[in-house]
């Protein structure tokens, strides 16, 4: 496949690049998605058979609280940038995959999980607000796929890895959530490219995850590590922006035959491999 990857230097974008370029032709142009004319000038040079992946996005540093202090840039990239790429690819007749977020929901939807058809119900952070707005606009286009990703976790230590984050927190909140294992997401997005699936997709591992699940496994390997759990009310007092805690349904990916492995099956491997890689880095 021929792929044009926008945002190839970001946390997920760089890993998508490394994974896909092993077997595909991946073009990674320097681009500013907030400049619609520039995006058009770049993409018009390629055949419409090229697949475009937009992995650009502002998630905040060191976490979504950062977006509260950078609202203009966050909105420019997450909303204006996403719409620019959607409009240009639509005009050029190119298939687009947009990396979205599942952090636009709160709760479990009465245990069912939120489907791809459900409307956003969480606006407690500016980041989530921008992703919700972008999704509502982009879903009206017929040439693209929006991948709802949640709390990327992986075996490689990284400041953007949710496991690295919670291991460095002194106080932790543990609530039911859906989560995306990066090592599973990479072949998943390749399948999306191959099949050119359109519409919204919940790009999460099936099953319910809580931080305590993986930290209990971690403590078995490292008994010196002690974790303190607090309530959601206590947690909200420690952060600027509220956090999304939600379950997304994976019925659609299961029906399409592209579902990722169940999260509870992946946790033991994640912990063992993370500790191994973390030890090697020291």
C-alpha cells in the first residue's frame, strides 16, 4: 500500500510509521494541518489511491491539563486541522483515516458500552471538547474512518504511555475503562487501511480495564512498589481538567473480524515486557 502519514513524529504517529514502513510505502511530509492550502499542495502531488492517515493532534503536556493552558493551539490542530485534512482529501478523492479519541464519553452506558453511533456526553476537559467537535463534523464525510483511541498503553516505557504515567503517580484513581494496547493497534490500523473501512470505529481492546488490574500484576513482580488509590472526588481536586472514564463497545470490530485481543489477556504480557524493557533502558 501507498500511505501518506501526517503527524509522523508524534507518539502514535512515529510508531505507525515504523510499523507500516516495514511492508508498505509510507510518505511522511512535513506539514501544518492548520494551513489548508499547504495540505492541498502536498496531497495533490500524489495519486488518489494513496491512503492518508492524520495522526496529528494536541493532547497536552504532560497530560490533558496542558490543553487548558493552550486552548488556541489545541483547537487549531484538533478541530481546524482535522477538518482541513478531511476537506482536502474529500476534494482529491483520497481515503482518510483520522485518529480520534474515545475520551468523549463518561460512564458505561448501563454496562453496554458506548457504540460508534452514540453521541459524546463528556466535555469535562478542553481536549475532549475539541475531539468531540471534530468527530461530529468529520462523521458527515463519507470518505473517511475515525478511530476512537483510549489511553494508549504499551510494553515500551514512554512518557505518553499510560503505564509509565500511573507508575509515576503517587495517588491513583481506578475506574472501569476501555483502553488501547499500542502493539495491537498497529496491525489493527493496517487492517483498516487494507479494507478501507469507513465511519467511526472504537479502536480499543475488548473488555474492561482498571488501573488496579495492571498495578496488581506489577506489584507481584516488584513488591517494593506501593500504590495509593483515591476516589474520583479526591482525584478531581488534584487536576485542572476532569478525566473521561468510560467503556466503549467493541461489537462493531468483532462483527468486522478485526477486533483486537481482549485486554485482560494482554495485561500479564504488558507488565512482564514493560519491566524487561525498563530494566534494559537503565
